């Protein structure tokens, strides 16, 4: 079963807020550190982190499928070889 990908309601709200603030003034500055530019950088940072997280989950899902497939092959191989051995012993 695939792992659930992560979204962020906070990210969605921040993007909407940034879009609204941009219409007021693209160079908006509320204080020394609170600028629209810094806010946009934080939005991008969170978006990148979520994208990386979701890509990692996809990789884990793929590895899990590969492991299960190899386990199945290994189990089948052991059963087949065990049956052959019993047939030869008798």
C-alpha cells in the first residue's frame, strides 16, 4: 500500500496570503525581517521540503515493492528446491 503523500494547508494559506500582499505592494516591508521577499522564500523552502518528502515516500514505496517481490521469489525458489530434494530422496 502506498504511503500517503503530504500536503500543507499552511502552505496553501501562505501562498494565498502572499498573492494578496503582492497586489498591495510587491516590495512590501513590515519590519526589518518581515518582507514579502523573505515570506516568499519561506514559502518556497516549505514547498521544496514537502516535494522532497513526497519524493522520498515514492522511493520508499518502490523499494518496499521490490523487497516484497524478491521475498516472493526467494520463498518460491526455496519451496521448489525443497520439493525437488524430497522427490530425489525417496
